DNA sequence: GAACAAAAGCAAAATGCTTTGCTATAGTGA
DNA sequence: TCACTATAGCAAAGCATTTTGCTTTTGTTC
C-alpha cells in the first residue's frame, strides 16, 4: 500500500503521511491475518514501527482507526466494465463486486466499517461510490437507446443483496450475482 | 426480559439460569443506552449484580457475550401477518421488519451480530427464521391458488435490502419496504 | 438427606492498555 | 537560513481489565 490518498491535512507530505501509511499498512496486515477482533493499538504501533502515543493522539481508539482504514480500503475506485450493453455491464460489474467483497480481508473490512458506524452517520462512502458507478453505466446505456433499470433498482436489487449476503456470512458467488442481475433486468423490461 | 430461552445446559434451572438472565438483561440495557462499542465485562457484571469472574469463565470475552445476546434478541419469533393475499402479507411483513430493525437497540444488535461473525460461520439464525416465515406465507398463498414469488426471491429482494440499508445506516422506512414488495411481486407476475 | 459435582463468589496478583508531561524532530513560510 | 508550529517519540505513572487459586453456594442424584 503506497501513499495514495490525499487526506486534506495541514502538512500533507513528510513524516505525518509516512506514519499514517505505516499504520494503515499494519492494520491491513493484521486484518489480513484475521486479527480484526483482537487488534490493539500497541500491537498496531509495534508492527508499524511507530510509537503507540502517536496513534492514541491521532485516532483515539482502535475502532476509529479501523473504521477509517476500512473506508479507505473499500472506496478505492476500480475500472468500470464497458461491454456495449447494460446487461453485459451489470453482469460483469456484479461479478467483480461479488469476487471482491468475498475476499476475507474485504469481508473483515466491511464488518469493521459496520461495527464502527454510529447511529448519527447516515451515509456511507462505499455506497455512494456504487451509486455513482451504477449511474454511469445506466447513463451510457440510455445514450445508446437501451431500456435500463433505474440506479435505485440496481442498488437495491443487485448491490444490497450482495453486501447483505457477504456481511451475514451467506454465499455470494458469481451465480448469485448473475441471478440478481437477471431479476433486475426483468424488472426494467416490464412495462411501467 | 424474563426466563424465556431454554438453552440446553446440564443444570437448566436454578442459579445458572438466573445469572444468565441477569447478564442478558444488563447487556440489553447497555445496548439500549448506546453503549455497544464501549461495553466491558466489569460494567456488565456490576449492572447484573454478578461477579466479573463468572462472566469471564462463561463467555470469555465481551464480544462473544454480545454476539450471543444479539442472536437471542433477534430470533424471538413474532406472529406472521395473515391478510388473505400474498401481496397484503408481504407488505405487512416487510413493514414490520423495517419498523423492527430500525429501532436503535435492534440496529445495535444487528451490528453486534455481524461484528461477532467470523468467516467460518456460514449460516445465520435470524436469516433462517426469515426464510421459514417467507416459506409459510408463500405456502399458504399457493394453497389459495395465488401466483407467488419464490422464497429465495423474497429473501433476496425484500429482506436483504432492508437489512442492508439498516446496517449501513441508510433509510429503511415503510415506503422503502412497500417499494421492495412491489418490485418482488412484479417479478413473480412476469411469465417465466 | 447425604454425597457429589458444577457453577458462582471472592480477593489478590498480574498484565497490558491508556494517559500525561516533556523533549526531539521535521515541515512551512518569511 | 531562521523562526515557528505541528506532530512524533519517550518514559513513567495510572488505571482497568483479566487471570488465578481458593472457598462457598446450590442443584442433582443416589
């Protein structure tokens, strides 16, 4: 994991950023090894080669840190499929999502993000991102004159079930993704 | 919360059960007050009027305890709607689910359950319960000669999006529930 | 009702997380 | 380059959680 995110900070370059990256990397490694539940700040600090105090002062708690890293990891943007039809695009996209979020670290990050979420927060960066992606594919398809589902339908009937399944420990494979897309396309095709 | 669950234990009556109930109640109160994140075993023990050691020896960690209480709270069975049509049943059922899981304690429990879930677990008691409920309503409707969605479709296109929305902090109100049911019924109506 | 066994209570010790005051380091702007 | 400031490092103290060995209570069985 290299220096990729440009968090607006007073001192974006230099040591601050180095420490942050080292900490992010350490958290990533621990999550990868299945230590999401029992992660502690001293642990992360040691692995990052950083003083625990620095983490305490910057993030306050392991949950806040984990939440931040999770969001960062889950919102890196990937290339969108462009197959020439909305059906093909959605199918490819859904499969990529399924494959992505079923990877153990990703699942762990998702759970961390959910766990960190407090009642007051009412929007979710990774959901916003999926929404934008859906909009884009639909936009393109409409310009080609295709009949398409709405982005709300795509989010509700394709993305939500995938995330739900993963988060609750149910199967979310390519077949499931395909079925979701098929249903959603059927919804769109029906006369309004 | 009274003595309702009959966990198969060597000594089902008596002190063991009393301690368990007191602990469950204490956890419930703390969750209700928004202390899911910062709950500790000594805290729960004091509120339950129980020795911390007892909790350590029985549950091991606060996460294990929270997970257990969450599952217990989320799988108490409610009466199913019986309106005479699958459309009415599903609409009523979806609204009840939405209203139920958007209550703050319920949302907290859901998140606790998700957080407690490890990769190896591949089924979810509260999902199983929803599945059984859906099957029952569909069964009844089919005996009346109605065209119905499959239970898989209901779970995927009604229940999953509701849970997803709640868990990720998005809105899940009666309107959303209605829209989900409408879409699912439309799917069922379409010629195969 | 007496013996047995399982679980709870108790208290002290140990462990490890967290805080705090201070110093050192390193970016930023003149 | 120099002053300034934000952040990191350090070390010690404080504190809460967790463990442990033992005793007590209480349900179960004969």
